[in-house]
């Protein structure tokens, strides 16, 4: 098998079937369609067209400067992580992933990956608000 080559192409210049395959994949991912046959029907394409292109066509999702990971050390007290999440919510962040270790000496390492689609990036002000939450021992951007 040779090297895989990719192109980034504006959807408006593609044949309609490619756009419909992306639409069908969206129906499956969101749960609107129970299976590929139903998704293809909803998108207005044949099942064979869906299967022909499903592994070759992907929607581009820009994940640039708006995605940030915060590493924090949190005291093992009820509500600390929830309070940090609330600060992120108030800042307009979309939580993408949260990973927390088992607390050692009453401190847990937490990694929170967020997207700031509205504001575009994590600000120093938001980081300072997180650091000021009771039970947050440290917080830094990665």
C-alpha cells in the first residue's frame, strides 16, 4: 500500500454524493440514524455509495488555538473539580476531556482539555479564576 495523500477541498466544488456521505455519517454519529442503511436513506444516497466513500471522506474540524489543556493539582475535597468546571463554563469553554488520577496525599492530578470557540483562546484571567478556587493547589496551561 502506497503513501496516503490528502487534500483540503471546499465542499462547494465537490460532487453532491461526497457531501451526502458526510451528512449520512453525521446522522450515524448523532444517533439520528440507527444504522448505515437508514443514514444513507436520510441523506438521499444509496447504501452502496455510502459504503464506497465512508472510509475515504472526512469532515475537516479545525482544532487550532481554541483548544487548550489545563493541568491542575486539586485537593481531594467534594466540589473542587465541580467549581473548576463551573469557572470554565462561565468563561464559555466546551469541555472536551477530563482525566483525573487517584489522589495521593489528598491531592489529585487533573488534566482538562477545553475548547474556547466563542472567545478563541484561554485567557490569563480565566486561569487566575481557576487558581483562586478553594482546593486548587496549582493550575497551568500545557
